[in-house]
């Protein structure tokens, strides 16, 4: 007879900003532009950083950069990215449950960026 098992891998191993059932969320691969990042420690973009790009940049195949007011799509970086080693990154899928107070760049984000983040994700206070 088939056996059903349940794990808590997502909660045990995911970033603090991920909400419930993070082990069931999918991520998509993106690329980060290596220019324009300031204040990084050891040139690492931390998990939870807000990134974005405009529709024009998307159609041109441009990489994601620091989230800004003009960006049409905003994503959250799922894992730390060492820009000295790679620019590929996993992005948290839109619609995911996110604890916004654990996002490292949320407090400094503009009202416009926060509004777009609220449209893309389900945000809760963690």
C-alpha cells in the first residue's frame, strides 16, 4: 500500500522571510546585473533583496537590478548570490506568502516599490 509522508524541509531550511508552505513554492531562474549594487558585504546580494526590471528591459533580455520605482516587475531573491562567482539567481514566485519584516531592503524601499511588492506577493508581518 502506498505511504504518504510529510516533511517540514521548507520551514527548516528556508530563509526567514518565507511564509508557510515554502517547500511547495516554485522559484524561477533569473540573472542579476553586476553593476549598480552598493553596500554589499563581500559582493554578495543577500536573500530577500528586492530586484526588478521594466517591461522594456524584460523584452530586451536585460538582467534584474536593484528594484526601483520605474520597474514593472518586482521579485525577491530567494538565496544569497555571490556576484564574484555567479549572476544566476533563484527568485521567489509571485503569490508566495512573505514575512516582509525579514526582507533586508523592505524598510528602505520606496512606497511605489512596496505597492508593487504587495500586488505580487501575499505579505504578512513575521
